[in-house]
């Protein structure tokens, strides 16, 4: 008899909810951000590398020229660090781990994706969206996402995230 085991991250109960599928969330963010193995300028003209990593003054790559190649190992390291940081920021912006992990998994993924794109400070400015989210009012959450400057700036990403919100049942 063959025993099939689920991925450990999907089995863990957290404060009455489930942790999201971290790998699925990372894959979605990677698809939205793209992956560039060199220093490049983002849409706002900031030096960036890999999977949307904004080069910081403390990064060894900060003073590198645009177009300088970056290894896959470096890109992966920054992505892991950035993902962990933005997951924690999304939890903090929403309130607590208990509240965050009490949300449906697609909503958790939307909040982390938005936080990765915007940062915690700018995500916290989506007060009406976050309020609707806390009330589990998915239609209003989607409306608030659409009624933002961000929605028009990020194109397909914002429409896909809004659709994820609208497809949540309950």
C-alpha cells in the first residue's frame, strides 16, 4: 500500500487557519516580477536585479553599472530574503498571524504579492481595501483594489489579483 503525504507547509494549522502554499505564492510573484540576471532599471528608474530586488546602499551590487550580470545564486538569495520580509510585512499590515492565517489562502497570496510589489508602507495605505478584507467582503476588497493608482500601473498583475479575490467563496 502506498501512502501519499501532503507537503508539510500545507498540513500545518496556524491559529485556526492554514498557511498558504509558499511555493505557489513565490511562483506567482516570480511570474509577475520577471527574473533578470543583471542589474536593470525598474519602471521608476531604480536599480534592480533578479526578481524585483531593489538595490539598496548596503548591497554589494548597489554601485554596479546597469547591465552587469548577476548570478542565479545571488538572485535566489535576494528573492528568499525579499519574500520572507514581505510575507512578514503583509502579516504585520493586516494585524496578526492569527488574523492573517485565518484568511482564505488566495487572499493571503494577494496580500503578500501586493506587499512584494508595493512594500509594507504603501500597502498599509490601502485602508479601505484592508478594511473590506478584514470584513471578508471580497467584492468591496476587489473594488478598492481597482479604485487605486496601483491598479492602473501594474497591468495584468492587478487584474489577476483582483480576480483571485473575486473567486473566493465565503
